[in-house]
């Protein structure tokens, strides 16, 4: 269980850093700069804000509840939400012919956290 916990923390921190970076890009970067990097953002400004907020929630939810030991089950819920967000991103970007490797990788990592934290936090007798 100790190795699993280390792997889960590594995945959670990597995911949190990635989601925080994405949130920064979507919510703080000027629209023109962002559109130069991610062309879809010029077409869907509302989606940029929505996904920026969801990225912020994922970044904080994957780490803070379990780190602070305040309702750690919210880490499981954040991981499930991150899986759903990445699934939606795969469909969206895939339908536009854009690369989805980042989304697949992050979705798989979030799925690992979802599974692992469910196993470690909700096991019988805990």
C-alpha cells in the first residue's frame, strides 16, 4: 500500500500542476495570446472560461481535501470529475482533428487516482 500511496501522490501532484497551468492559461492569459497557441479558444470564449474554472476545481480538489484531511472523499470526486473533463476534451478536440494525447494521458492518470483513492480511502475497516 505504501508504494501505491506514493504513486497516487505523484499522479495527484502532476495532475494538479497540469490543471493549474491550464487554468492559468485559460483564465489569465490574454485572449490573443491564448488563441495563438490554442486556436479553438477564439471560437469558444465561454468554453474557455468554463473549462478554466473546471481546471481550477480539479487542481485544488485532487490535492487539498486529502492533504488537509478535510473530507478526503472529495479527492475521489475530483478525480472522477477530471476523468469526465478529459473524456469531454477528447471528444471535442478529436472532432476538430486536434491532438488528444495530452487529454488521454491526463484522463488515464485521473482514472488511476480515482481507482487508487477509492481503494485506499473507502476500504472496509478504514
